[in-house]
């Protein structure tokens, strides 16, 4: 339940964070956020978000819940541990919701370290892209301390339509998100190869996609192929394909550390990386 006067901190007001923070403000939360990009700060301010100067200021102003959704591990470490980072105010009792996609090992270490500082870190990576963020239809995968998840769940429901609780291990939600990205990426490659063999024999692409929708080869990828095909042609940092590649790197690194073999994922990563480089 939303508490009267509750202030939610929000670090990262970019492609995903911007509309997510705006939805929190529309839901009646007071939101204080920060972002290094002046344009993102201006957009957030226009959406009703109070813009602070640093993650430290956001942590100081938040009632209890603090959300971080930045690009990767490096940026996450910076917003937490830099001189103007979250831990700078030495404020115990915060619930930090990590909505960035990180590798599970990093998430576990982060939660342990912050716990020693009096900050409870839970994982809540998202799926649904910019459209899901704007339409408040994100799928949010959560794991971590049960009490913290109970407290932040109303905030999460203000940003997504599906909130899944996977367990009390902070790494669990991150592992689930990487599994989702792995399956998405390998499915994309399978559809591309299927199209190649069908088109070589004169099968119309739109007819094939209609057929697949009613067949066992159908999937979210085939149902949204026009959208997927557009983002597989992307070649700019921060676009959808770049994010998928980032997450596949994390998946393969995690597999290597755990001595798991993911040969299909490895080939998919190489193929998609080649496509991204060709587009640049």
C-alpha cells in the first residue's frame, strides 16, 4: 500500500527509467531522480519527477525505496560507490531495487556488501522494452529479502503488469532475466534461419509468419517479427540489439564461471555481434 507522502528515489531516467519514473509520478508517488543526461533530466521534470543532482541526493531524499536502472555493472557500481553515490550519505534502512540486468554473481555480491551497510538490495530486472515501460505493461522478475519485496511490491505494480517473485536469493531474478534473454536471442536466430530456407524456395515471408502463428514453430518472436526484425538491424549503443548482446555476454561469463556449457548461446552471440558490427 502506498504511504502518504512517500518519496521514491529513482536513479537512471533514460530509455527505460524515464517512462517508469513518470508512471510512478502519475500513480501518485513523489519521485526524486537523477541522470547524467540533461535531456533526460528535462523530460523527467516535465513528467513530474523532482530532479536531484546525484545518486547521493536521491538516497538522502527517498523515504525508503530507491530504484536503480542503469545500463550495466560498471554504471551500477558508479551510482552506488562513487563519492556522490548511494552509500555516501551513510543512510541505513533503505530498500534498493536493482532493476538493471546484472550477472547473478555480481548481484549476490552487491546484496551482501550493501547488507553490511544497512541497505537491503533486491533484484527486479524487467522485460518488455521501451513500449512496456511507457504502457506500464512490463514483466518484472523479483528476488531477495521477503520483507523488502513486500514493501516495494506496490511500487513495482505501478510500473508493470506482471510481477513475479522467484525466491529469497538476490541472484535468482537476474538468472531468470538472463534465461529470458538467452531464449529470446536463440529464438531470433532460429526464425532467421527458418526464413532463409523457406524464402530460398519461394515462400512468402508474411504467409510463413501467419502459418507459424498457428503452428508449433510459432512464438513471441514470430508474432512480433516486424518489430524484432527492426531491432536486429540496430547498431547504436543502447538500442535493443546492443542490450541483448550485453546480456548475452553476462550469460556466457556466468556460464564460464559456473563451468556450464552453452554452445547454442555462444554461436548466437557471435552471429548477432557480427550483425551489429555490420550495421555500424
